[in-house]
């Protein structure tokens, strides 16, 4: 039985951002960032597994989940990274590990390059440092074609299942309960701002990787179409203290498709870091 964690809100850069916290407040911090169109509850399984040893904080990035939408479609990389920098300063912790999936991993990479003295570790999950052109075209296609609403939770879950073929019904329905909300007309609407798909930035974080000075782990789903294995291995070798892991029976949403294997790989990596105070 997964616990919900504790919800908090904070005002950053004119927006009210939501995050969920689990674990001992005095434990080392792992800050988790989701991908495009997702929300902080995508990390529930990992955060439950880590809560005994770490303080996990999962942030709804601007335009996602319960966080405010950005006026004028302000969803560039630096818009997100500006929020991330302010949020980390607000946490005021000595050591922090950044864990990002997809778009969230790119934001973490940029932050780690800009503020190399801050992170104690970085985990980059399943996206190329420079996503191919098809990636942006795919997301813009979703911006144009995604349904505006769904007749049932089941209909939305079937959409999720196309990208998470190995995820359990329990995981998908739990995630759906935070990703859509029922309105007075009896239909279900996405909690994220549709503009996050149409405004997906032209990311290129290849130059950032070489400036990440903390230990870093690149994770790929073995069946991912978003991060090619040869690119993942090259990224890991570019990171000064990089390593690579591949999760079996997993597509792009690695942490949803194979949550047990994902958690074990991440926790093993965290165990290698110097996260104790002093």
C-alpha cells in the first residue's frame, strides 16, 4: 500500500509550485523531476522504496500536476531551471541528489552544469542529451491531437499503457488519478497545461555533461526508443564521473515499467555517494 506523502506549496518566480515529500526530514535529500506532461506522483513507487533511507522530494514542475500554469507559455529550459534553482535554494540543504526522467533529466543536467558545487549526485533517466528532431515533432503532434477530455479513467489509462507496456494496472490507475480530474460534466481533463507539449524546448545538453562534477548515473530502459543505447553509453563516458545502467523489461517510463529494478539500481548508486553530513 503506497502512502501519499505530504503535500506542500511554495511560491517561486511568481508561480505556486506543488511538491510531495516523504522520509525522515534529517535524511539525505533526493529531488525528483518528472517528464513532459507528467507530474510528481510518477515517482511514488521509487519514493516509497527510498523513504526508509532518504528524504525524497518530488516536484510538480510549472504547468504540471498541482503547480500553476505559466502565463504566455513560459516553458523554456531556463524557465524550468530557474524554478529548480530557486527551489533548491529554498530547501537549504547541504547535500542533494537530483533524479530526473526525460525532460526533467535535461533540467537537472543544466542545473548540475551551472551549479556544480551543489549536487552530490545526479541520475539521468532515459532521454538523449540532445533529443532528436522527431522528439519535438512527436510532442507537438500530441499538442495538436491529444483529446481535450476523456470519457472515463479507463480511457486515459489505455493511453498511458501505449508508452508503459509493462506497468501494472495498479501503477497506471494510481498515476491517472493524479493526471486527470473529473469535472461537473462527468468527463476527465488533464491536470497539466497542454502548452507544455507545444512549447517543448530545443534542448542540447551535450555541453552540460562535461561540466557535471558530481558522480552521475545514466539509466536507459532496455526497450526505450527515446534513448539509444550507444548514445547513453557515450553520455556516461562524457560525464567526468559517469556510469551507465540498463533496466530490462522497460520502455521510456523506466520507473513505471520496472519499478523494483529501477529502485534497486538507483539505491545502489546512492549507496556509493558520500551523503553524510560533516
